[in-house]
């Protein structure tokens, strides 16, 4: 079993108090929104505000109540007595100017800097990005089509049509991701055309309605490679709000090993020897998945790194 305390996934941080019990406390929320110690996490068109760019030691940029007063806020958490809220600045063409941010700060894709951020900052930025994405796509009720409005500190959107009054909650798409091995010294890796040059990774796919996680693992592996499985063992999970997934990681032992690639899903797939993977250095022909991904962790744990 992997050690989650010493090697947690990126975008996850233990001890983040989401303050669920305070989301309906309007008085507490109003007080926190105006408290000088409160900080706000800005999101702009799916990107987060970072100081230091993508250099070796980037950090999240948090706003004060005065700087964040131009946008609605969504409660994220309470950390060391300080409340943190997310604010979506996507409607503003020049957000860094609007909030008076340091010229050295810039909005960047969190995946570019995630592994370099302090763990709590990375988790908080991913959380903010996920909620901002959900809000941006639920301005109208899916039941009757009327406009919705945010409630409960931004964790509910309620239909404004009184005869409907439907409540909508943030949703996460479950996706399975699996390192398939042969029970010995080989593992299965595939490649999609859309990926960066040379990148190979584990297989993955979304869970379908009425399907268990284990069934989803077996189905996806068979659909993409025609390999059947003997054993599916849960490994760990990772928040992946790009845009709205929870990655559920598994190690799976193959029953069959002959590969028949579904070219509508993958460009290629093959078995790789453990010794070759340990000795190989990333190049344009073959490189491992990104370091902030659960795919990389699944692979490295199997390799014994």
C-alpha cells in the first residue's frame, strides 16, 4: 500500500478545513468578507495568479478584501484562522491591472507550476479553479432553463424560478486511471496523438453511469487494447480540475498480453520492461507523463522509485 502521508498527490493537502458548517452562516460570511486578514484566490479563464512565473520557486498570489471587491466570492476554506475565498475575474480583459497586481505576477495554467508550489497553495488553487469552472457553466437551471444564483457561500446554485426552485451542486467527473502490468517485469503504456511529443502514459477513461470503478478499469483497458484483466487494486486518487475530474488510480494485473490498439483512442500501446524504463532518459521519442500527474505516481510506485 502506498504511503499517502509522505507522498501525497499534487493538488491535495491534508488538513484543509472546508468550513462546511459555516457556509449558511450569513453573518459570519459577511464579517469574513470584510476582515483584513481574509484572503482571496483569483481565477481568470481557468488560470491562477502566480508570482515568479514558472521559475523554480513560484508562489500563489492572494488578494486582500479591497483588491477583490470587484467580484463575487466563493468560500474555500479556513486555514490557520484565516478565511480564503475564490473570485472569478474572467469577465475582465486585463485582470492584473484591475486588481493592481504586482507586474511580475501573471495568470498561468496551474499544471505548469503545480509541482513547484507549496502543497497547500497548489491544493487551494486547484480547488478555486474547479469551483470557478462549475459556476461558469451553471448560470441557468438544467431543469427549467431559468437563471440561477449562488447560495451557501457559492457551493450551491439555486434556480430563481420560484415554481422550480431546483438546487444545483458542484459536480466532479470520476475517471479511472490504471497502471497495467503483467505480474512480472512489464507494464503497459500508451500514447495519444494530442499529447506532447514522445509522451507515453497509463490508460485512463471516464466512469459510465451504473458502472463500478473496477468495471470501468477493465472496460477501458479492453476497449483501448483488447487486454483482459485478472486483478484490479485501488492505489490512490488525485483532484484534477482540468476541467472537472477526480482521478481514481489503480494497479491492474493483466490476464492476457496480446495488444490490439483501438486507433480511435490511442496512437500506440506496448509493453515496457521495468529495467528499460529505469534506465531511459526522457527524449522526443519517449518520455514519461508529467510529474504532477497521478499517472506518473502510479508508474513510479510500480518501478519502485
